[in-house]
C-alpha cells in the first residue's frame, strides 16, 4: 500500500507539473506581448521595429561609465598619425549621425586584436590591431561608420531589452514549474537558456550587425567617403579570418558570415553610392 501511495503521489505531482507547463505558453505569451506592446520603437533610416525597455539617458549613462573603465584598464594611444586619423574620421562621420546629446569620443587602444566597438553616449574605441586591415582612411571610415551605426540604431539598448525579456521569461518559467518539477526543472531551464540564446539573442545580434553595415555605408557616404571602399575592407577582413581557420557556423555566432555580409553590402551599395554622389555635388 505504501508503494502504491507513493506512486499515486508521484503521478499527482507529475500531472500538476504538466498542467502548469501546458498553461505556461499562454501566460508567458501574454506577459511578453504586454511588455512588447508598450516598448516598441522604430529604428531610424531602416524603419525596423525594435523592443526598447531602456531609456536613452540610462543607456548613455551605462555607456559612458563602461568606456571610462576601459580607458582606465587598457593602454590608450595618446599621440601619432593613427590617432589623428581616427579622430579626423570620427569627427566627419559623427557630424552626419543623428544621435541627440551624444558626447562623441574616439579612442585608440593599444591592442593587437582586430576589433572596434561603440557604446551608447557616443563612445567609440578602435584597436590598433585593426589598422593593418583598414589600411587607409576610407577603410577606417568603414569601421567607424559601422560602429556609429550601432549607436544611432540604439543596438545597445535593444540588446539589454532582449536580455531583460529573456530573464523575465526565465523567471516566469521557473515560477510556473515550481519545486515539484524535480530534476525535470533543471533540464527545462537549461533547454530554455540554450533555446533563447540560439533562437533569440544570436539571431538578433546578427541582424544588428547587418543593419550596422547598411547604415554605416550611408554615414560614410554622407561624410564624403566612397562607400565602395567598404567592400574592399570586408574582403580583406574575410581573408584575415580565413587565414586563422575560417569562421564558425553562423547560427553559433554573434556576427554573420563574411560572405553573407559582403553580399548584403553589395545589395545596399547603389543607395550608398547615390548618397556619395549627392554629397560630392553639394
């Protein structure tokens, strides 16, 4: 009898857990839709819909704080032709970038990694390691245009918003499962983490990179740089990656494969070239 009672209790707990799990999609969907309904925005230039749960002031404050920490932790180049070129290119492109109240700052970091980044508030960092790939001012304008595009499109706030929504969904899932889910709870939570990373966070990151490529072309063109230099830069960057073993599978990456982004750039090139011609005609 004790064995039967134990089995009955276990079956009841399992049925209760399954009932909660069946109710979960509608509960989470309602919660997510409520948040998204009041947090949608339209991105500049592209008209793309965004989820933004972070205010511009909070976003900028976090960007400025993070950038200050990076300057304190890493070696910064304080003089020389490379720094002068970075600041010259940054100034030209920032003048055509619609970012209200931005306090633009362009810093060259002594770092061999071929990388650059932008933070909300108008903070842009470039590593010396990317300069052999940019090669010249137009190549550097490609990189700066891309990074400034992230700021214009508020991609930092969008990433934070998606992360908050994923965490909200995880908290709701954990609460709905309850303690009686037992070992299944850990498996489900792990599956949720992997699923949201591969199915939500990484795809959005790759989309943001392609958007930044497109906007970056327009900004460099409006600043007087020939956007066709962007294709040459990304081809050089693809060669650099190939020499180091090639890219990983795209669905595991925060960035699109080089071949894909080059193809997307070529599709956006006619509009950017037209912008460049209008700039030259003024």
